[in-house]
């Protein structure tokens, strides 16, 4: 009998398959179907601070446009409660999910100001979130700002949020830090409970006819997984934070690779967007069968088996066999 229960961010999960932040859980029915299929936890679609600011500005402009319209028409204006703006729809949705689902509901937050991060994090937890995932989606555009300055700013954000809420705080990272291991170590030192490896930057393209920006949402593929495996293998056993793989998890064997590399849990989205809850059940079944075939009774026995400190030749993992890959290329 294979035991898939695990500890993640200090939370006890029935299995390591977590539904990542996405529209998949935008309805109570959708989230319930994923949990019924076996999801160990769900992450709610990210709350973007800049979108909330834009909504608030639009609502205020609407109200202001009627201020001097007619001195006797004040009752024409709707009560401000009519506008389901700001964070309220997300907060109410999290509250419904927390009341309905029997697995942890994790809030995802993408902020832009120090006060925004802490204010919204507090509200999300108050609505019932079991943990908060901070999405540090920070694109460097200032020629004068150094990588160290960006990291210090992000560390201050995490420090402030950790000090504001009483639930575990996880941080979703990009792979573009000069030293991911060092930054993870610094996140641990300020109280982060976990990291998610990695964020996927949705890169814009150009329309050559209009010279405008084209935005495409490309689902992940298993080809993206090795970058995550490499980071997990380096971090496992060297940090106390929970490690989560995100991006490229499309099958039970993908999940198994992440766990062997050191993941405490895996997040999947793209694999569920087209096939729905049935695919989540398939991932779980494949993972269970693989573990049983390999003789693993629980996840702890498998976790980190191929991490840096456990492989026969750590140098090959550190170098990613780059030279061998180049010389083995046949051009076929």
C-alpha cells in the first residue's frame, strides 16, 4: 500500500498534487470537481494589485462624472456597495472555497507596492486562506537598478508579509536569479515557509503588420521540467523550506521525477486546462503505480533520491553534462 500523504508548508496534504493558480478554481464547482478527483490542495487565481487599482480608479471616475450633473439627482448614483470591485470578489470566493472544500485553499498574491502586499495578504487570510503564495513577478527595466537592489526589495516584501499574517507564506520565483540557492536561503532567513520553482513568464510577441504587442498564453510542456528538476536537486537537503515544482508536470512520471529531485509537492495547471479533473486522477494513479513498482512505500522514501548530495557524481549534475550533450549531438 503506497502512502501519498505529505507535509507541505506545514500543512498536511493527502497527496502532493496541488492545483496551481489559474482559472481552474474560479468557480466553487470547478474547484470541487478537482478536489473530488484527488487534488491535495488548490491555489486560487492570483490577485493582482495593479488590476485592483485600475478597477478602483475606473469606479471613482464613473462616480465623479456625475457629481455636478444634477443637484436633485443624488439618488441617481448607485451605492458604492453595488460595485463588486477591489478585492471583495476574490475574498468572497476564497471564503466559499474554504467553507466547501476539505483541502487547504491557498491564496495567490501579485503585488506592486509594500502596503499592497501586506494589506491584501491580511485580507486573504481573513477570508479563510490556509496559506499565501507571493508571486514575485518582477521584470527588471531600470538600467540603474542592480540585481541586489531588486532582491533586497523582494526580501522586504516577504519579510513584511510574513510579519503580517499568521499562516505559512510561500514565494513563487522565476529562474532568472544569479543564484537561486542563495536567494532561497535568504527567503528562509526572513521566514518564508516554502518556494515554488518556477514562475512562467508569458512573453509577448510582435505583430509585424500592426507593430503591436501580441499576447499569447502558451501552456507548459514536459520539456520545461528539467530546469525545475535541476533547481530542486541542488536545494534538497540544504534548506528547510518546502520545495514545490511548477511547470511541466503533465503525468505521474513527471511528478515522480520532481519528488525524486526533492520536491515536497508539485503544482499542475496546463495538464488540467484541456482534460480537466480526469487528468488529475490519471496523474495520481500513475504516480501511485510507479511508486509501488519501485518499492517505495511513502513519499519520504523517494524524495531527494536523485538530489545533488545523493547522486553518484554530483559534478555531472552541477554541470548538467553540457559538454557531453554538445558532443553527442549528431545533427539528425
